[in-house]
């Protein structure tokens, strides 16, 4: 199954999982895909060259943070976000909606957007769908996210419905805004943990005919079984011929489960954040605290079964030493390891679907 944007190459015979390719101006994105998070035009503790060597097809940038610093004038003068950060591959930018959600104490929601105070110096700003899309147009990202209202957890069904009405209004306005040639626009399904609202949101957004669809408002504190139910309700309602993106998720186990439910794209700060706190992913997705004292004299790799730069050249004892004396290299090595783990996980998932699945397009690779 193929359109100009998304080619499905293989479908699982035992689940809704599929492999595919998202086609963008800056290259193809192999799906299922994990997107390292580059909040401020940098994936923390890594360089673009290292990300390329790790096999990342796409990274994520943060509209809210880049709008505040360095500001659009500087990025526009650089020729867009790709040139500014030296990443010559696809970039997805979020809309800023989640960051406004996280600033609930200092925001005021209006019909046409949100008034909020900068977390840096308290300066007052306004961000709505028109402003968000204009910022992302200046950033010139490959995948632009519509502006939405992310609900907290818990919230009542009445509160979630009011938020959903706001989201649909803002995403409708987002769809009407001009973009640069080749930029793709994804809508975001909301509705908290309520089935009727999730299905209503999906139906309303499908009518707007976005280039792809994200499922938002999850991984905000809800029980994991609620997340799974939301995916089971929502994913089948989104067009099969377009990519589906689960925002902000998650653990390796959550990613595997979501892929089986038909999700194609993921992002999460977990691999880089846990690395900075001294933890490493190993095995099937468990973590070990490399910074712990029990590894002080452990001269084995972080994961003996891993072939990343960290594990091929260094030991737990050495990495722990770096972390405990504050040497930056320790965080860098664990970050490279954790990103390798996540990107290798996606390679394994794609290979599993390809080897056991039904070919959808025999002219394309998996």
C-alpha cells in the first residue's frame, strides 16, 4: 500500500503491526521508527554525526523552546532548523501544545490560543494554532504538528470534552495555515481516557485529511492499561494508508505493544534522560544503575551482548568512575548506549515483521 507520503512494505500476520517508509524532503523514515528528542536543536550529549552512525532517520525538535531561545530570527537567518543544527535528515517539530499544558499554573486559555509566561524570565507570550504553524514554517521542519490542547490526568469527562472541542477548533485552524513546499502536517487525537471522546476526536480529524495522525494526551500519568485501551480504540479509526504516531512513549515494552496495535512512530526522552542519571538499558528493556557502588570494580561491558561504542570499548567500572567524578564522557557514553538500544530495538521490530509478515509492496525494502 503506497501513497506519495507513506509506503507500507509489510504487514504482520498475527497483529496490526506493519513496516513502512515515510517519504520526506530530507530523506526516508523507516517505520516503526523511534525519534530521539532534540528539545533545543540538540539531542542531549550527542552530535549529529553520532546520531547518523547510530542509524537515526529522524529527530524531534521543540517548537516552544526554540521559539523562546534562540528565537525565530536567528534560525531563519541560518536557513532553517536543519542548517542551524547541522542535521541533514528529517525533523519533526511538536506544536508547543504539550509545553503549554505543562505550564498550567501560568497560562490562560483563550478561544484562539493560550497566553502564558515564559519559564525562563516570566515574559508574557501568546501561542495559538496560527502562531504555532507559523513558527514551524520558519523552522522548516519536515513534519509539523497541529496545535492541540493536552488534557492532564486525571480529568473529568466534562473537562476532557471541553478540551477536545478546543483541540478540534485549533487543529482545524492549523490545517488552514500555509506551509513550505514539502512540509507534512499531522493531526493529534485527544480525548483523555474516554472512549467516546477518543473516537469522536479521531473521526473529526480524519475528515480534515492530515498527512499523518498522532495520538496525544497519553503517558501523562494514566495507568498503563488505560493507555493500551486508548490505542485499541483509536488506532483502527485512523487511515491505514497514513502514518500513526504515539507521542511521548515510552518503555521498550510499551513500544512493542503499541507497534502490535498499528503504531508507526515514537518519541521519548527516556533513553537520554536515564543515561544522564546513570542508568542503562540492557536485555529485553530492563535498566541497571551503572552509577551504583556495586559496579565500582566490574570490568565487564555495560551489556555484554551490545556492540555499541560504549560496550565495545569500556567497562561498567570506567563508566561509573566517569559519572561519579562528573566527567561529561560518562553521560555521553551511556547516552550513546541507550540510543543504540532504542534504535536497535526498532531495527529488530522491523526485521521481525518483515520475516513473518505479508508483503504489501514487493518492490520496497522493509
